[in-house]
């Protein structure tokens, strides 16, 4: 009877999980094997035709490359800054609560608000960034309209928003470390850098693995900011995979091809998670 009561408690969550996670994933996989139906031409089974079309899609190739550089620019920097900020606010810092609040504030701001805020920074001539560079004699620059600078602008905005979120996890991990370790290191005469490198950082590896998985997922799910700032332009220079899926489904109305792109996205995230857990987790737990 106790087991029945437990399953009854789990049933609402299980129903929501199946309805909004498992079923959509299976339905998306099934739809990727069919063509997009219209009023005059019904959907038909095409097998791997949609996946073959991906190989000849130059936009898909560019979007994957963009997402690679975006992830490479945001993940290591966000994690490093989060760790640095956590170590800073974990010490005896005057106004420590206000500093923590300042670091975490970007995380709680709505994504649309953040995008509009940074749009003001990047606007040519009247934007804050152009005002600052003008003090050094530089001319106006279209930061979001130049393929050479648009990705860097998105990376800077994403780091600003995510570093404070990851800081919370590192701060919690630092506060959970036994204080006896620091006392023993001071008695032995170990420097702060040596203690961080040989003691603190290895003990933070489980948190780093958790943050790394979340940062990887976040680097593939940027839509709101792109919709406000660039809409994937100029010439797809800032287009990322999830935004390309959004365009394909809701602008081009090719739902089957969007489903194929979604399956590829899920496969990439699954592969990254598998690699992270299989290769990194052994070092995290010293196995």
C-alpha cells in the first residue's frame, strides 16, 4: 500500500513529464521522416530525405559553425568569471551582500529586457559603446551590422547575463568546504594560489561539471536575444541553431525540416553530455 501511495504522488509529475518532454521528443523524431504537408499536397514519408537535405544546406553548416564559436566564447569565460566572483564575494568583503546582489542581478532580468538594454549599448552613434570609443578618437561603428563584430557582441552579452547565475553554485560549493582545510594550509605556509589550485579547485570539480553541462545547454538555446538584436543577421553571421529552427518552423513554415534540425540539436546536446559525464566525471570523483 505504501508503494501505491508513492506512485500516486509521482503520477502528476510523470504525466507532465511524458506530455511535455517525452511525447514531443518522439513526435519530433517521427515528423523528421515526413515532408511538410500543405492544403493541396499532404505530408508523405521521405525517410532520411530531410537529413540528406541538411548535408546540402549551407545555412545549416554556417549555423553549426556559429554555434561552435559562440559556445567556445561563452562557456570557458562564464565559468572562469563565475568562479572568480564566487571566490571574491566569499571572503571578508565590505558590502559583500550588495556585491553578490550586483553580480546576480543580470540573471533575474527578463531576456527581452536584457536584449533591449544591450541594443542601446550597440546602437551606432548614440549607443553607449560608441560614446566611449569616441573619447579615444574612434568613429562610429555598426557593431551588430558587421559580420566581424556581431558574434563578439552576442558573446559579451551572454557572459554578462550567465556568469552571475553560475556564481551562485560556486558560492554554495565554497561555503560547503570544510574550514579546517584552509587553517591547515595556513599553518603549513601554503600560498593562497597554491591552496586554490591544489585543494579548492579539485573540490569544486563536481560543481564545475554541473555548471559545464548547463553552460553547454545554454549556448545552444539562444533565441530571444537574437530576435531583438540581429534576427540572425547580417547574412546569418549571428544565426544559431535554435534560432534557425525557430525561423524554419515559424517564418518558413517548414515544420518537418525544423523537426529534423531539432533532432540534430538533441543529438548534439546528448553527445556533449555523454562526453562530459564519461570523460570528466571520472576525474571529478577521482576514479
